[in-house]
C-alpha cells in the first residue's frame, strides 16, 4: 500500500475557509445542495428551487447564509444533493476579495459570490459586518446576524 501522506507541515494554517471561527452561539441550518458543481466551504448560499435547497451565488436568488466547513467531505466541497451546513448567524472565515476593516458592511457579487465591502453592482448581506481586517484580498472573519 502506498503512503497516504509523505510530507508534513511544521505549522498548520491559522484559519481555513468556511471554519466556524469561535464558540459564540451560532445558527447553522441544513439545506440540500442543488447545484451540479456543488458548493464550496465559506461560499455564499442563496435560495434554490425548493424550500430546502440552496445554490451557490446567483443574481436573482435571496441570500440564505455561508457554507460551513465539513472536514469529512472527501472532495473539499458539498456535492450535488448532499446536506449543506449553512451558517445564518455567527462568525465564519471567508475570503475577502479586497482590503476590509472591522465593522465594514459585507456585499457579494451576485454572479460569482465574491465577498467584499464594495457596494457597486453588489448585493448587501443584511446584518453582516467584517469582524477582522485585511491589508488586501485574503481570509477574514465575517459576522452574520
């Protein structure tokens, strides 16, 4: 049997996209992934066709939450028809597409799901703010609710 892992990092990453950042109370619900391509961790989830379904960001659908990291998923994302853990309230790690500051509002680009603080051509996530700052694009904490 070949080795499964032959190299080891001296230090693990501080944060991983989609991780629940702390032990504050959070609201995570289960929905079904409708998209053929699946839904990545830390990505915007919007309402799917059925009441219990979500898809990754699309222009005409209502924001539902952010997909939570699940380390048991072998492909690194939620596949079509799998249960998706969707955070509606709490603090989660996501990728900011630009420099953000604590307290800035959070917007996403409807066609791509890219998260930022820029309002132009983007959709505001209600009751969401950046909880950490970045000097440029990179991982940041997003507070929902």
